C-alpha cells in the first residue's frame, strides 16, 4: 500500500487548482485522472497523434489551462493518468485499478469529479443518432470529426449556440436550433452575460454566424419524439409552454440524422456517495449536492469537494475552489499557520464571490421545469441501462412504493452500469410530484463499489498479487 | 453518423475487425469514432428489447457504447483507443 498526504481524484480545473496550490505549500500531492491527459472535460484536447493547425473549436480559458499545466509540471505533484479510482474505503484508503499496488492511504482527499449532462427523457431518446451536446463536442475537439447529414440541436442555454457555431464552422449541416425558452425569456435570461463585453461580443458573433447561414432558431420549442427503426430518421417538433410542457396540436415533423440536445449539467456525486458523505437533494437540477463547510470539507472529516461536483459554476470558480481546498489541506497538515491560511482563503473567497454571478446565471438558465415530464409516455424508457419504462415505475408507485431506494429494488432502475446517473434525475422529477419538499430533500441512494464496471479478472489478479506479497513477507521473516 | 474532417492530420490508417467486417481507423481515434465513421450507427442491442443503442455521452459514464474485445472484456468504445488488428464483437 502507498501512503500519500493529499490525493486529488479528478484532473479538471478544480483538481488542478488544488494540486498546484497544495504542492506549492509543501504538501505531498498525488493527482489521479482517468484520461490519458490532464484537464478533465472542459480542457479536453485533441487525442495524440491527431493534429490540427488551428483548433477546431475556440478553446475557452486557454490561458488559464496553460498556466495551470505549467504550475503542475514545475511542481512535485505526482500525476497518475489513465488510472481509475473504483472505491474509497473507510479510513481514506483509495482503491485504483493498478492490480499490483491498488491501494493508497491518504491523509486528505479531494473529490473533484465534475459534472455531466442532465438527462431529459422523451420518446425515442435512446435511438442511435440521439446524443448529448457534450458528446458531439468531444467528437469534434478530441477526435476531429463532425456529425454527418442533417443535424438538429435542441434544449436550452448558451451551449446550443456555441456548439452550433462550432459545428457550422467545420462544415456540419445544422438544420435548426430548438430553444425551450420563449424569445423574451431568452433575452431576459441572457442579460447577466452582457456584463462581460467579451462574452457579449462572442455571443453576438455566434448568433450573427447562425443568421448568415440561415439556421432557423425556434423559441419555445422542443423535441416531442425521435423516430426511426435502427437509428434516428425523423423528429417530431412541438411548441412548449412556460413550464416546458408540449402544447398539443403544434407538432410538425422534421427529417434529421443526428439530434444533439442539452438541458444543463448535474454535479457528479459517485465518489461522494461511495465515501458516505452527506448530500442534499436539489430539484433545481434534479440531483444531489454534497454538503460542505466554507473550506469545502464534506461531512466526512478530511474529505473535500470542489468544482462543478459541488454545484455548477464553471471553470474559474472551480479553480478558485480547488485553491481554497489546497490551502486548507496545507493548514490541516501543519504546513500553514491559521493566520496565513485565513488571509489566503479570504482573498480566494473574494475572487470567488466575483464569479458568483456565473453560478447564478447557470442555475437560472438550466433550472428544471416539471413540464418536461409531460413529454414522457408509458412506453418511454426512463432507465436506459435496465430498460425500465415509465409505465413500470408508475405501476410501482401506484402500489405504494414512492422512494428511490424502494423503486430501485423493485424495478432495477439505477442498478445498471451507469449506476443511476441517467435515470435518477428523471425519477426525482417524477417523485417530486408526489412527495413533500421535506421528503424530497432527504431522498438519496446508496453508492456501492466499484464506481465503474471492472472485469472480475482485475480482482483475481489483485488477490493473487496480494497473496504473493504475503508469501514473500512470510518467507522473509 | 460522423465524418472525419480533412483539415485534421492523421497518421497511416490501419484496419480493425468488427464482427465479420473490416473497418479503418487512425491512431488517436477511439473505437466509437472508428465505428461511427465507418457507417456502423448501431453499437449494441439491449438485452431485453434488443433495442439499438449508440454513442450518447461521449465521456465514458453512460455505458451505452459497449463492445466486446477478443479477450472477452466488455469495454466502452468511446474510452478505448483503436489499435492495429484489434478484433471487436458487437453482438456480446
């Protein structure tokens, strides 16, 4: 077993900020990332050896990333890339997928697992050709490919226009954008973005580009159904009202080959659930948020969180939160005085409050509306992994089971490979219609290892490796 | 479902086997990219309803893009890099 003072799980902006700051204060730090390169989702790069002269998509916060990378590379931070953490045992023992030496005993842990795209179920959403907006961005930025044929973009928020522009610039055929909000609401919601001339300029640029290519933007509209046998062929578009419910009688059909949709992001809480941290259910984004102190320590002593894994706040906020954690960890390990730590955290918290407007903007823009539930029919798949339809869930609820864990046991919803990531949000929306606010806040699920599917072969290798070590130790005695 | 952009510099293409077919791939591409670019939109079919599924989240957490390697391991196509003479099975 390895011993480390500070282990950071994740390699995105919050993780990098924390590792860089902690290391600069003398903390022995290890950063564990699942990907081949550090950066997480937002700083995703083109996979080597694929190369391109000019970046295919404008790289937001490029300078910030370059600075972070430099801080890390000139520090003593140990970066374990291409390494999966599959559990956090009691006493802060981290389990990785290195079968020969999988365990790391950490004094302090930062869980910076980021966020993922909120699932919004509708008839046909599981068809090949229907994908998340993030998914199509990864294809473009990391793999240098664009969706082929007629591409429809749907959902809400600034990412729709950004992605549509990026795809158009690279030759994709965008047949339209469906924005759930009405035009007036969309304008009102965008006002906070105008405070940054840079953002305003960029936004106007995207929209001008879309207008020039005559890409129709429909406001108060969304996808009612995705149709096709082996893959997406057609989409039924419907107008939506203020609660984002489909307005009957406004349907029209549109031929499409790829549908990319986005209704915002949900904090990932797989590790915080595994580590048995306390969470509160938040219906704004139909997910969970770990509870934490002003220095980002969770309910489990010496386990911290930072970044989009706490609440969606974007890159700059994530980095600052990471630095607060790095500072606090140094203080807890005795490398920084109370006064010094207090001074530094005060400055960081001031910087954080200057970014709060962005968090508020994201929260408002992507706030869940119950009308989306009206898109579901009896036959709509709610749990993609276990193929559980709405009618099964409704039946179980009618029979008297109205809580996540019970429904999970009776229907297998949430027991598949994604471990509830893409079905819990829909179920939370359904339950919210029947449970009181007080009951909803306490809804939660049990997280069990491994956090991602692992082949049994790994555990047998790990066991035989451990036995060999045991034998060697016995012999040496 | 997808097409490769000409402006991206790629190395020499190699082939991988997918069921009874042979498709091309480039170093740095994931199995998902190679499959989707070759016209194979359906990556797997579900156990119960045999519904067609494909690339969805792209970041390795939805587990829709599962394929089976020669050694029997079930892997996420979007997180597994293509390599020369790889053999992939999409029928479990």
